[in-house]
C-alpha cells in the first residue's frame, strides 16, 4: 500500500538529486559529462522527472545515493515470535518464479 503518490515520489527524487548536484557545485553540463548522460536527458529529468533506470543509476553514482537505493531494496529480515514460526518457515519451499495469471 502506497502512502504517497508516485508523482510525489518522482518529484522528491528529482529535487533530492538536483539538491545534491548543486551542493557539489555542478552545473547540469558538468553532471551530464561526469555521469556520461546526455545533457538533454538530464534536463528532461530535472524538468519532467522522466529518465531511464540506466541513466538514473549513472547520475546517482556521481552525486551519491546509489548505495542507499541498493540497501533500501534489500528484502526485510523476518522477526520471529516463536520457534514454531521458524519451523514453519523452514518447511515452506521458496518459489523461484512468479505465479502465472
């Protein structure tokens, strides 16, 4: 369940990256060169929020935040209340694929 709209998340990401760029005293041109991302792509991202994942990761590798994204996407560890919960988990097999529709 989302508590924040996707458009707000998108704006927050853009604002955060722009703020990091400005703190590093980088122009859009400077960041585009360092990240090996076309200037038009960076401008479009800062204006409209659209960007490919590849370009976003390149930008994050320059301004920082790549490690935080990777850490945030790690599966959460389960906290068990009893040994029975642990045993039930061990009995379940882990699916390697999603369900077909």
